[in-house]
């Protein structure tokens, strides 16, 4: 059972977490899947992009996510060129415009703990000093993000029952959600774990409130953050 958790906020101008079933007109998930969060944390620590996935398997790493700013999506046309045929970039005449969906002004709170104490302490040191080995981004390399270390806290396991939950909530944790008036509920099926061959080995259906409001539900496998009192579920 985890005893401590690192909490930090990430934000940027845009984010894109491509839905795996979209190709010619890429759509984005509303918040980063666990696989994208693994890449973000791996970049801060300095893991190679071909190697980081093995450090964040479900059995080793616990990662949670909270939506802070309302989810706003926009579509922007981008010109794509065939770089394989580009002898000289300025001579390229043909361009294919693709409309890509982005999350505008995203801000998320990330909760992280790990069974490897050395990895955990390394990340804590980097977060405290606002350092990263590689540049962190929100889905695409051009979507650079900033982050702020919120703190380190103890964790308390909560029993099964009616709870008010601050984070997004995996379906495996839900028994019965309580639909409250004035809130906007959505669910998305997200990739949750990939092997080193980048093949998705686990999916998760996630319930979230579009404006980052709390979710009331009968639920299991929840945790309470000691310092803030936030109640979260790990992805």
C-alpha cells in the first residue's frame, strides 16, 4: 500500500492526446491518459522515449489526474508536408491541411507514487527544484507545458461507500454515480497501459466532470490526501 504521494500541477496553452481510433482528422482526449502521464513524468526524470514505459507499469506506479480548468476544445488547421521528398524545404509546393483538435488552456493536477523509492525520490527532487531532464509537453512535442510542485503528502485508504471525489474516476472504482444538477458528466475510454512494443495492454473507461467539479458516487479503491483532504482514484 502506498504511503506517500507527490502532487504537482501542469498547464499550457494547448494539449493534444490523440484518440487512438482517429487518423486523418485527429481528435483529442479531454485529459491525459495514464500512458501520456507516464511519458510526461518520464520526460521530467529523463527516461528515453523507447524505454520509459517499463518504469510505469500498473504494478509499480500509481497515477491520478484532476481537471482544474474547464475543458475547452478547438480545431486548428495545420499544413502537413512530406519530409521524405523534401530535398530542400523551401522548394516544397504541395501541402495537405489537416484539422487537429486541441484542448485549449488545459490545467491538470497529477498525483504520483511508485514502488521504486529511488525513482520516487529522484522525481521529488526535480519537482521541488523545478527542473526536468527533457522538456515536458502535453501530448505533442510542440505543446510545451509548465508545472508547479504542490507538495508531498501521506495517503489514507478509504472504505467502500458514498464519497465526493476530486479526480477523474475509473469505471472500476464506481459502484453507483450520483448525478447532480448543473454538472456536466462525460466518460471516455482511454488507453491505460502499453508494453515496450507500444501495444496497449489495458484500457480504462473514465468518468469526469467537464468543469473540474467534484463527482459524488458510491465507490471503492479511493484515497484521501492528508494535507489537502482531496479524495482521488488512481488510473
